[in-house]
């Protein structure tokens, strides 16, 4: 019982840390895996279970040329408004920032 309480508290404080918008890649990883990996893949290569079935397919974040033509504003815009087959997501700026930090670790 005590153990369950401790996990509940970790959950609450962990969630608060995320909302404060620290934007670390570690927060971004769980958000990304939760919301983006279905299409963009856990490795960011666009090969998630649903990614290649879409037209155009989900963007490959490992491709260096993708990073040459994008920036934080464009990425946030895609997340907030959706693009092509990708739906819009209701995420706050701190959450988006941490996802972007994590996405940058995919770049080859
Ligand atoms: C349902 C599948 C799906 C999910 C889930 C998804 N995406 Fe996408 N995403 C796509 C597809 C498909 C494209 C390519 C759209 C196009 O080029 O028309 C795309 C493109 C993008 C782009 C490139 C936009 C551009 O500038 O062309 C970014 C950035 C992006 N996604 C970020 C994310 C992030 C971050 C998440 C999670 C919060 C996410 N996506 C979740 C399908 C998805």
C-alpha cells in the first residue's frame, strides 16, 4: 500500500516537472514514444507501425537533409496544426520543446 502511494507521488511530481517546461530530451522521449512513434517510429526513421502506410509517409527524422530545411517554429507548427495525414496535437510549448530536443537525437 505504502509503495503504491510513493509511485502515485512520483507520478504527480514527475508530471509537474514536465509541465514546468524544462524541455529536457528525457521528458521528450516519453512524450515522443507515447504520441509520435506510432508513425515516426521509435528510432525516428518514419517506420512506425502506421508510418509507411501514409501518403506521403511519415517524415524520417534521421535524414540530415530534413534538419537543414526545418527549425523549431516549423516543427511546433506541424504539431499544433497537423500536416497532411498527421493530426494536430494539444501539447504546451514546454512539451513541444522537449519533444524537439529528443527528435534532434535521431539525426544521423
Ligand atoms: C498518425 C501518424 C502520425 C503521428 C501520430 C505523428 N505524425 Fe508527424 N507526420 C506524419 C506524416 C504522415 C507526416 C508527413 C506529412 C506531409 O508531409 O504531408 C508527418 C510530418 C511531421 C513533421 C514534418 C512537418 C513538415 O515540416 O513537413 C514533423 C515535424 C512531425 N511530423 C512531428 C510529429 C510529432 C512531434 C509527433 C508527435 C507529437 C508526430 N509528428 C506524430 C504522421 C504522424
